[in-house]
């Protein structure tokens, strides 16, 4: 959640975060399954289909890695895209509602489309969000906490315990005190924060 953490205001804390659901890999898996029986007919054709599946999988991986969805104690922050970026930073006081659309498969696998509707006609849709009902619930809780003046409960460790750094091998964000990178699995030297 690099975009989110880099754009936090003073005193702002991340209360909940989610990502794109793993179902975005479905098309790549289906193309692989289509390619396997093709090897008995034509190796060259089957190989070209596998290359297509690899490109689809790479696209899904990049999409998942560059998409961030978070709720802070002040805002709803959503960002998708690497080169062509689309983001939404909406103050909780400006959020009218969060709609969740889930089909049958989405209900079974727990993903869906979130539409954030803000005052003044802002309407932003984000597809394939993991656990969209929890996202909506956390938005509603943060709005309620702001209205009633209650101190919100932080989900996960406190920001002081979340000091991060880049893995020297794969450049992914890991905890500063980590001894093993959760992304590449290599041993790393812990750094005291």
C-alpha cells in the first residue's frame, strides 16, 4: 500500500485496506486449460496460446500489485493502474453511500464492484474488490465514528509497529524487523527501526 502510506495526512491512520480479488486470474487460467489439449494437435499453436495466457497472467499480476483500496480515519482512498493511474481520495464527510454489486459467483467467492457515491455527484466504480461488504462496513463505521466523535479502533498493528523497508532481493515492501521476505521467501537481515 505504497500510494496510500505516501499520501497520508498528519494524524491520519489506515483503518482498513483490501485489494483486487484473485479471480482476476480466471481468464489466464482458462486460456491455459484451452492450450493443454492443443499440444496433441499442434505444438506451435499450443505454445502461442500459452504465451497469450502468460501475458494475461502478467497483466492481472500488475493490476493486482498496483491497485490499492483503503479507508483511513479521514478519507476513502482508492488507486488503480501503473502507467495510467485512476484514483479517488474522498473525505468521509463527503461520502453519501457505498454501493456493492455482487453476482452469484461474486457472492460465492467474496468479490464484487464497489461504487462510491459522494456529495456533488461523484460516482466512482471499482471492480473485482475482495470482500466488498467488509469495505462498505468499514466506511460506514468510520463515518459513524466521525459523527459521534468516538475514537476509531485501528484494524491491525499500530503505525509505529508497521515500519517498512524494501526487500534487497525483490524490492517489495516488508516489515523492517522481518527476517524472511514474505514475497520472495529469501532470508534478509532485520533492521531496527
